[in-house]
C-alpha cells in the first residue's frame, strides 16, 4: 500500500526537523553570539616588537664604504655592524643608524619597535613618538654586552668618544656646524676619511635626557671624517 500524500508530507517535515536538531547539536560549542573567540582580550592595540641594539666596540673613520668593503657608505656601515654581531655570535640582520642626504635612517630602521641592549633586559628606546627616538638608557653597550668607554682621553683626542649618525632624533638627515673650515656632508655619504670633511655624531652616554643627544650630540655636534667613531647598530 502506497503512503498517502499527507503521510509523505509529515515524513519529510519530520526528517527536516531531525536534521535541524542535529545541526543545532553540532554548533552547541560555539559562542552564543556566533562570533569568533578573540585571540587577545586586551585593548586591541598591537604589541610592539622587541628588537636589539648595540654600540660597536670598535671605532671607524668616516670612510665606511672602504672599511665595510661595500659599494656605498650605508652598505659599508651595515656590513661593519653585521661583522661585529657575527663575531659576538649574535643572530639576526643588523643595520647601522646612519643617514645621507638621499636616505633617512628612519627608512632603514624599524622605528616602531621597543629596543633593548644585547643583554635582553636594558631598555634603550620605547617606540618612536612625535619626538622621535629618545634614549631612556645610555646607548653604550657593545655587541658582547660590555660597556664602551666613550669618555674623553687625552691620548686619543676625540677618537672613540662618539658615534657616527648624520641623523636627528626623528631619523632624518642632519648636518652640524663643525667650524674650523670643515664641511659637514656626512663624510661624503660615508665614503671619505678626509680631514676637511665632517659628519654629525651622537653621544652614546646620553640617557634619559628627553632629547636627541644620543644621535646628534649637543648642538648638532660634528666630528672630522678622519677621526674614528663608533656605530649604532639596530636589529632589522
């Protein structure tokens, strides 16, 4: 005997109802609102990455291109930073905090990262704000975790008392007023060790000053390109 049309309708509805109940049971573990569970219950602001910095233990004249065996001065500075990191068994890729008239340091370095020394605990910078990068600790720890002595030494003169930069706190190119007939042009974009040229230098011992002394010294300090200064190295 064939089932009636009414009986078939009841059977279909009954099946659909069972299927709906089954699907409801499968989704019972979802949140009531049906939205995905957040991965972070915080404010929603992305956490800044933490990256390392160091001051090279060695100092160099302004001809970073030749010393770093590179095609240009910026690449030479980077090569010197990476060589220092490799010798100290530091991982990662490193960039020298340097500018030229055509390239800003801020375009080469992640300005949004929290920066710590190679000991992993000494915080040197918070992420840059409208004032740029302001050191909250002395930037004088080298690649091996030792403090570099940048105090003035009568036997070495100005050598090793500063760090090459040609950069202001915002990471932009900066020239100083060296006097003595010197021309500040970032040591001809870091390709010259001439005694008649100069570049802006920073003070590694400057800390918590609320300004940019760590990168441009006091009153836009400059040093002759034939002097030997350290490099600031930033993890990329």
